[in-house]
């Protein structure tokens, strides 16, 4: 009888905990993801990439989970004004040299939880998957609310070499000189949820 009572208590606690979490769907059209990559010496490139779908769960003033799917075919450059040069860079980013979007059309970020928001900020952890390689990431999230709309801003920095994005990486090639590209890519994210 005690065992049955304990099982019932655990089941009720689990249901209560799950119901306390609130799931919020991302507004893909209002969300903005900006990427930035740099050469070791010289220029940087910036651009955008589109969120395909996403959601977060919140409970007790903390992000408790979430999943975001990014459409890798949507990657664009925004700093090159010459149309042919811009198209060439975008094609290169989509090629096997970089993200191989024909074979890997989406990337995914799964949030595993975060600290409670204090002064509008929280530290969030998750797992980023690019080209079927998954690595842990950690970043600071800033929260702001206007009525029923919440915005979560973050800069996620990842090492592309860990995801088999090798082109111009000093970890895989030597004697690159001025053609070496930094392995760190930053994503500035402005996530809008309702």
C-alpha cells in the first residue's frame, strides 16, 4: 500500500511540474538571427538566416527547455553590395566547403535549461547540431516584455571546426596566410514569442 501511495505521489508531482511549465511558440517572422564570421586578418562578413520553427518552455522565472530549427538554405549575406560577389559568397556558404545545405538543410538548437532570470538576464545551456555533429553551448539571454509579447536576445558563439566546417580553418590546414578564417562564428539572436 505504501508503494502504491509513493507511485501516486510521484505521478501527481510530475504532472504538477509539467503543467507549471508554459510552452511559448516562436514567432518565426518576428525573430531575427544575424551571423558574423571573420578572417584572421582583414574582413568580416555578416548576414542573416531564418528560423523555421521553435518554442521555449518557462517555469519559475527560468527557461526550462526549448527547440529551434534553422533553415540553412536561407543563409544570406548583407554586407556585400555587389550582387555577383554576394551570390558567390552565399553559394560558397551553402556548399560542402561550409554547411553543405543540400545534405544538411537544417540546424538545430535544443535548450536543456537555464538559471532564473535576475535583472532580466539568465545563463542558458543547450546542444547545437550542425551537419549532424552535436556540441554543448552556453550563453547569456536577456529578456524583455511588452504586453503579451516577450523578446529573448542572445549572442551564441560556436566553434565551426567542431561541426566539420573546415574551409580556411587553421585546425585542418596549414600555410593559409591571409586566407585563414576564424573558427568562431557568432549568432546574434532576437527571439520573439507570444
